[in-house]
C-alpha cells in the first residue's frame, strides 16, 4: 500500500488529492472517511475514483470547514489496514486598504 502525507496544508480555495495504491487477494475494498463519516462520489465537494489499483479522493476547492482527519480504510477477507492524513486549511485574508 502506498500512503499519503500525514499532514497536508492548503489555502482556502486550493484543491487536494489523496492517492493510495493497494493490492491484495481478494481485491480489497477502499473506504474514504472524514472523521466518522464515509465519503462517496455523492458527497458534495468531493470526488472518489478508482483506476486499476489506484484509489483517489479529490477535493476541488478546500474550505475551512473541510479541515479534518481523513482516513482511508482498506479491507478484504485477509484483514483491514488504514492510512490517514490531517488536512489543515488556511484562510486567505486580504489586507485592508483605502481605494
């Protein structure tokens, strides 16, 4: 299993993609979690994809409320493993000035 960074820091509006490459027999099932909530392709603001044995979770535009611990749980009949990453989203403030 190829893991992703432990901590990812992005600025509000940036995109982020988490990628895991998994192998196993039988083929593992991959679950993306944000805290205790599973993320699917229907979850607003997120996209989940699989190509061969590479699984991705993509956030197009990070918002401060998306800062959380993201967990990728991989399981098959032989067992379960996981990897996780904490997403930190920095707000971008504009300096106040006279027009």
